[in-house]
C-alpha cells in the first residue's frame, strides 16, 4: 500500500518527484519520462493506494545495476491490476 498521503497536493508532489527521479535515471526530462517511459497505470495505481512492497525492491546500491529488478516488480504490479 502507498504511504498515507492525505492531500491531493502531496500526492501530486510525490508523483512529480518520482518522474524527476525516473528522468534523472534515464537521462531525460520529466516530461519525456511521463509521456514515453512510465506506464500511466503506475500513477493511477499509486493514486488508488497500490505500490510495490519495499521487500520486493533491491536495496539501492550506487554502482550495481538494479533497474531489472525494479522493472520486474513494476510488471508484477501491473499484471496484478
């Protein structure tokens, strides 16, 4: 479940922050990440309170590639929708 975010303003801030992180990771802008890389259902699921459990995600390690594990976790989340 998503962390308890009470206001629409806070939810928008979290989504915007997520797009900034994705765009930084991909070397693009948040707009490109939003329109070309992130499935809009991910944002819809977040707004409905569905997220990837932290236990499904690898610990962030600076020099090791982890994107495959994260992508698989997102795909599992989308398939369970």
